[in-house]
C-alpha cells in the first residue's frame, strides 16, 4: 500500500471510536427498546384489566342481583358509552342463563374466544374481521389484543363472560417512533464520537508532528542538532531519547568517516608525491639502465607500502560489514605464539629484547587471522617497549573467554589514548608517534580480527606496564 493510501493514526482512532460508539450506543438503544416494549405491554395490560374490571362492576350493578338478560338493554347502552369514550377499546358481554335464554354483543366465534380468554391470564390475539368490528383507520393494526373474565356471584347455571379488546397500533407506533429516534441518536452519536475522537487524536499527536517537523531539519550540515524532549506526553521520551542516541552514533560514524578519509588522503598523498617526483626527475635527463633500475626499485618499495595500506583498508572494511572468520579450527595458542616468536627472532635479537610466553589455551579460530593480530601486537610492543626490557605473550581464561595479550614495559598510556588507540590511523601525541612504515592500522586490524571471531579488545596501563590484547570466545579449553 502506498503512503498516501495509509490511514493516519488520527483516522484509525476516529474509526475505532466510531465503531465502539456505534456498538455501545446500539446495545444501549436495543436495551432501551426492549424495556420500553415490556413497559408498554405491562401498562396496556394493566389498563385493559382495569377496564375489564370496570365492565364487570357495571354488569354487577346493572343487574342489581337479578338476571343479566333482564337488564341487557341497559348493559348494551353502557358498553356503547364506554366504546365511544375510547374508540381504541372494544367490549363484549356474553350471557347464557340456566333457563336457556342467551344474550351477547358478539357472534359465536367471539363467544368461543371469550371462553378461552377467561381461562387464560395473558393476552389473546384476534383479527379485526374475526371480531366483527371495524378498525379505527389507517393507523390501526391488524390484530386486537383481548382479555376475558367470567362474572362471579351469578345464580346457579348462569354464565356471563366479559371480554375487552384493544388496538395495539398506538403502542406499536410509539415503539416504532422510539426505535427511529434511537437509531438516529446511535448514528449521530457515532459520527459525533468519531469527529471528536479524530480532533482529540490530532491534538494528542501534535507533539509527534512537531518532532517530525524538527527531524526534517536535520542534515549533514547540522550533525550536532538534536531533538528536544517535549514537555508532554512522557510516552514520547523513550522515542526521542532513542532517536537522539541514533543521531549520536551517526554523528560519530560520520566524524570517523571524515577522519578516515582525511587520513587515507594524507597517507596516500606523500608516497604518491614521492613516486611522481622521483619519476619526473628520472625522466628529466637521460639515465643509464642502472640509474633507472634504482629509481624503479625505490618506486616499487613505495608501491608495495601503498598496496599494503590498501589491503589493510579492504580488510577493515570487510570486518566492518560483519564478515566472520572462516575456516576455523581448534588451535593451540601457545604453539601459534611460539611460531610468531620464531618469526620475530631476528628483530628481537637485534633490539636485545627477550620474549616470554606464558599460559596455554586451545580455542577455535582462524590461524592466519590470529597470527596477523598477534604480529601487530608484537610490533606495537617492540616499538614502544623500553630498551632492554622483556616482552611477554600471556594467555588464559577469564570469565569464560580467552585473554590473549602482549605485555611490555614502557611509557604509561593515558585513558584518552586507550579509548582511541584501536581506531584507524590514530596516533597519540608525545612518545607514541609514527615511525617509518607504520600508518596507524595495526591495532585497528587487531580489533577487526577479534570482532570477526566474536570477541573484543582491551588495553590497560599501570605502574609502567602496558597490556594490550584480545578477548576471544572459546569452544574447548585445556590447561
């Protein structure tokens, strides 16, 4: 999905607010409708039972202890009066006396309905055409709801049934109107909640938009700029702090890259200038073959130094990109150290330096890479060790890792130098200056080798003793 097609957080929250508002309002509206329907039914039944009781009392008063048939004309007049006072209510009276005389305001079907209704507590449904009455109009429903009851206290063998029917269309119309009202309230409430939710989300996300605007101003020309912590909300603090920490790392990497580029240019400029100058001088006048061969020999030495620098830079680049040591085998570090001691034997003898090897550790690693790292550590120690003092190669296991170090006596290394001595092309002031042939990549390669083995580097200096080395993970150890 394209960016412009994605919903914003405010939009998503608005939809969620609308959904849950419709859900909650809908449930509440349905519950209101349900209870309103039940309340209306209860109220109508109560009113209808009251009317039924009124009719029964009217029949009792009218007959005055006599027979109902004798007062039937008066009863019909009372029923007509009651119906005209409320045309939504219909009344029926059925009389069957022991002497065989029968009177009724309805047909035989209605008599059967009244007989059934008198034996049932609840409502009975009855169509208008079956009841023999006309609806009030278009607003009337299709059914009447009737209640019936038998009059008590009659002479033996007499039976009088009273039935009252009412048109429930009004109640249904009221319920329908209320349902439409509830639906309108639910829809409007959902839309209003969505709109308010969107506005609230936009307001709450305002600090995030401000941070986004501030982040857009960042660039290579403003590396030191950082995002300010917003006063509210506090939930953005971890985001801003993490973003600023990432900017710190990017600035450090950018500065390191700038320094690296400057150092590379510096290291390559001098040899290239020498090569160009020597070649121009050689071409300025006719030279003998021996003279040209001497110039080419000098140029070749400079070219080999340049090639070594380029190889070291490519090696460090591969290590920075996460390349791991391959062709790892179980290695006896003491044997590897003895091979390096034999390799440096002539240089050590020339400087009058004694080399001691202490410890014995076996680990899995790449022999070529570890020899290269140990060679750089030895060259660094020989360069800065005090004359006539011994150099030691120590190895041991500390906290589940192998510590391989080269120890020498020499000028103390301050903390600032220890923090940066493994950087590329780094050279400290004072005694730790560059000698010919050293470009400041040796210890950087040591760190790269340790990183390719999943380890790290360390340096310590105390009481004139400097200890520089690597910590490497183990697979097997022997003491």
